[in-house]
C-alpha cells in the first residue's frame, strides 16, 4: 500500500511540474531569428507539456522551423480546455489537441482544422502508452466486465471514454452502463487504490508507474479500438488556412519533419522530454512512447468520429475533408 501511495504522490508532483507555465507574449509579427541573420516570422503554438508533444520541442531544437523561416514560440497550457479558445481568440497561431476535442469544437460551429498529425497508437499492446488499469487482484478480467463499473478518465465525453465504450461494446458489454468519473491522470492510481473507481484509464508515464506498483492492464483501449488510431494533432483556425496558406504550409512541413525525426530517434525523444517536464531519466527510459507519423489514417479517424456520434459526444457526422489536411 505504501509503495502505491508513494508512487501516486510522485506522479502528482510530476504533473504539478508539467503544468508550470512557460508562456510569453503571442505575436503575429516578425523578428530576427537568433543566429539566422534574417527576418523570421514569429508564430505561437499552444501545447500541453506531455510526452505526446515531444516532436515539436525536438523540431525546434533541430532547427526545422527555422529552416522554414519560422521563429517558434512554444507556450504551455495546463490542459486542453484552454487550447481551442486560444486558437479561436488568436492567442495561438497553432495548437495541439486530441482529435475529439477538435471534433467537438467543430460540432459546436467553430472552424478548426488539423494541419499535422501529433501522436498515434503504436498498434502494439506490448508497447502501447495508454491503458485501462485495474488492481492486480480485481475480479474484473475482461473489457466486458467493465459494464456497470466506475472508470476514471481525465476528461468526460472525449477520446478516453469514447474508445473505452467501443471496446466494452465489442466485448459484449453494455457501454451505456459504464460510470465514468473525471480524474486527472496523476490522481487516477490513488483513486483506483482507494476504491473510488473500479478501473482507471492512464497514459504514460503514469501507466508504467501503475503497472510497477502492481496494477494490471485490462485493456489497451486505443489499440483495441483501432491499431492505426491517431490520438492527437496540431490544428489552427479555418481563417488561418484560408488567409495565410503559406504560413500553414511552412508549419505543416516543419511539423511533419519533426514527427518523422522523432519516430526515428526515440532516445532523443526521451532526452528532450526531460527538458520541458520533470519526468526523471529512469522513468523516461522505461515508459512507452506514442507512434509519431506525418499522415493521419483517415479510416481510423472516421471510425473515431462515428463512435463519438454514436455515444452522443457529437451531434453529426465528422466532415473529414474539412477536419484533416488535404
């Protein structure tokens, strides 16, 4: 018990560090790029300081954005709730978010569009970075057994509960009977330990910490939903795409190069994560990484949108031609 509580406490301290604000003043103007000797267009990108966003930090350090004439200002947000409003208001030129959050924004009439992929399922249960955990001695043995149980997710009506409902239904359970409880990832293991929830959906590094403390992986919900599932991406407003196509193109090229580099250099990903989070080297070495790729899998994205509509998160079908890069 003490080991589990200590692990949860350490995880909580980690996320408090992750949430530290690293913002500056957004600007749409130009300024001299450091050492470049010329004018570069300053852009502000809002991200959550988590493992998923490692490629953009790595791309900045490698000069991929400078190569496109962009002076990249990465600003951190404590959660996704501030991301979409930040793009809508013009505080961010581009931003990072999971797919369903942007789908919901569009469903509510906001013209938000992805310009680059961000993080995807590995497609391999042994290497997946997110999972539904239960206690090691839990009587819950399969996804079907989650029917009628309490399950923690970091946000309600989002990618976590949508994929879990689908997995439970596929296993023969009643998805409408699931009781989802909103619990932040760093607090999920403690909630599971205390019996507040019967199962907890957690992403790395907390997934690894939970398993090491004795929890059992019940479902790799992303992989089981679709092994090619894209989890998150970089988006902007429709106005930016229409009125500043060159800017959008430059960002997309630099971001795609960053994603491809990150996928080919996992150790550099683990190293760069240590520069913008407080995740220690030992944990970074053990945690599973997302798959980073430069192209969305449209079939999996459509499947996700259909599921979100089926379970009531969206009111209408997703228009992939408008949501995803062309």
